[in-house]
């Protein structure tokens, strides 16, 4: 582990030793660290494996430690300008930071700031997309931190989830509602059963009522076409005489006749559903940089499941929560409204965080945020797209 840390620090020092012009300010990096992540080990993991790399790289680093749940959202609303945002924690920390960021009045400006993710939490779904798999935790954290310095980014989709009264919540992975999610939350209660705890949690949940059905109405719009990438560099401004000539020509030309534009009504599809579990997920896990349509995946699982299938499938869903089993109905949508019957109890899982179940509108914000990723992963994505 110490050899890995040393190699990473030497690589970071190469960035720190680069000369910059005296007129150019240092890049500011604001780190949001959740010390409670990974059962309280996150602070130690960050200070040992990531902090030395960031400080050697020549960045002006500010570390903001969160003391309680929801604090990152409030801190993001007060944050002044920064060149990089770095999230050090798990899925919950990512969700808090992006929710705080996108709730800002000036989110159009702040959403262009590139974001780095240092995976320190128990669940770090985004790290599967952004970094190569590694069994060594030190190497995984070091790779993620070095990826921030290398500067390669990929655009990721965001889901905006809005209840009737609440402020919107933003998610990078998706929303889950159903029996597998409810049973998965209780797995830790059966810790004393060791490797059988997952099966036990799903087995005991079948005693409540069977079959377990979640009923709702779903309205949705189909995929949207992806607009072409906007050029990052702005075209140079034409000379003054050209601008004056254009203005005069515009002023003297007769006003064009207005052509009334036909407003096409949105084509909502409606569906009544009865399911054991419903999930709405972004395509961030199967990132395709060249696809021509933007959509989220809605998976409606059949409610005719035997108890044995439920227990087995529940164990698989602990590893891949948004898997869509055979016999499920899969829908591609850019926007959807989930209407629940009155008196519906239970909870949603939004990026592995628990929220009260209520009627919601889920809207896809395609390629909304740019995250730093390992150059090797970006290369793999582009090669897969070519093949």
C-alpha cells in the first residue's frame, strides 16, 4: 500500500512541478468530505490516500467536512466560485452535493464546473463508470484522485425528481420503489446470520403479505433526440466595422412577416401498473458517448413471482440494484409522472438514500454534469462505440 501511495504521489508531483505564468492564478479545488462514509473510516482513507496527491498537484485545495446529513446541500448554496468540485464519500454524498449544486439560482453557471469523485463510501455506483475495477482500495482511491489531475471528463445524465410540494432532488443513478428495495434495507438487521443475511432478509419479507404488489399509474414521454455537441471555444468576435454594417442592414431591412408556429402537443402515454418493483435509472452505468437519443430506462417487473424466485433475485439485486429481469416491461422515456394511490406507504430509494413514497415527476437532464474519469475508461467507451 505504501509503495502504491508513493508512486501516485510521484505522479502527482509531476503536475505540481509544471511552470505556470505569474499572471495565472492557481486552480481552486473545493473538496466535500463526508467523514461518516464507510462506517466512519472515510476521513482516514482520504487523509492517507487522496489528500497528499491533491496537495502535491499544485491545486489550491479547500477541504469542507460535513458534520450531519443534508449539510452539503446547504454548503453548496453558499459556495463561492471554484474551478473544481471534488466529492469524497459515497452515493449519498454525491447526491447531496449535486442536489445542492443544481438547486442554486445560478446553476446554469455552476453546473459547468467539472466534478471529481473520490470513492470512499460503502456504495460508490459511479466509480464503475469512471474508473477501472481494482480489488485494492488504496489503488482505487489513488486512481480516482489522479484522474482529476489528468483532466479527462465525460458528460453524465442527471434525474430531476420533484414531488408536489418538496424542492427537487437530483440523482445520478436512479429511483427504486418496491419489495426488493424494502427487503434490501433490512439486510443489516440480520448481521448475526453472516453470509445468509441477504437471503434471510428477503425470505422473512415474504411473510408480510404475498404476493406483494405495488400499484400506480405512469405517464411518460418517449426519448428525445440528442442535439449536437456545443463547441467549447466561442468564435472570435468580428471587427467593429462588420458589426456596425450588420446592425445598419438589420435596421433598414423591412421587418419579416411572423410565421405562426404550430405548438405540437406533448404525446403522453399512460399506463396502469401492478408490479413487485419499479425502477427508473439513468444510462450512466452503460455510458455511450456516441448515442443519438437521450432517455432513462424504466423497468416494471412482473408481480407474478414465486417466493423462491424472490429470494434468489433479491440476492442478485444487492449487487446490481437496477437489473431488469426477464419478463419485465422496459420503457425508454425522457420524462415521466408516477401517480400513487392515496394512502400509499413505504419509501423510494433514490441513489441508495431513503425518501418517503409520494407522487413524483421524474425528468431527465441529459449530459448535465461533467465528471472526471480515468483516460483508460474514456478510451474503452470510444472503442466500444466504434465497434
